C-alpha cells in the first residue's frame, strides 16, 4: 500500500484532548477503509504566519499513514467538512521516518543558536555609555583616529 505523511491543523479554541479525539475519528475512517496509522505526533498549539479562518494559532497533529488512496481521499473529504479542522496536507512518501520529525527534534532557540556559533548571554555587548569617552557633539566616527594612505607616484 502507498505510504503517506499527513498533517492537520485544528482551531485554536479546541483543547488538546479534542484534537486527540479528532485523531481517533480520522484513524477509524482509515482503518474502516483498509488502512492503518503508524506514528502520530502532537506538535502543539503554534502561531500561524497569517490568520486562517479568523484563527491566529492552531493545534498541529502529524500522522504516518499506510493506506490505499481511497481511504486517504475519504479521510480528507471528512476533514474538509469538519468545522474544527482549518487546514491539512497529505504527502506521499517512499518510506516513513522512524525517528521523531524535525518539529519534535527542535529545541529552544538559545540551544540552537549556540550550535550555530551564536553569542551566549555573557558574550553580548554591554549597552553603550552616552558619550563617556567622547566629547560632546563629537560623533563616534570622528572620535576614532583616521589612517592616511600614501600613494606612490
């Protein structure tokens, strides 16, 4: 059977338990039509880049699906008419990943910045003094010594 990765987004005002209930409903639809659901991941309530159907946030749910096309089409049909589902995406894949998805591997911003060589909290610049070393009215550029370049003629 074909393999799919499927993500759906539920409205921001439903609870995480209601999202889990939605997942069970869609799993049942797939199983009734000869499919199965492997790994599932709840990615949480996340901000959207722009409003979708008056929602600024959405609950994200991920599923690995092993089902015939007809089962997936029926699940998508039911998602289209369900009021709590605001968007979904189904992709056909060659094989499912066994390890957690990138969304689950994602760590906090500071840890990620350290891995990329970002500055730690201690390495950040101290705030500038308001002209302690400079004369009043003198800009920072004019306070630095200038170098002259001699041209050989």
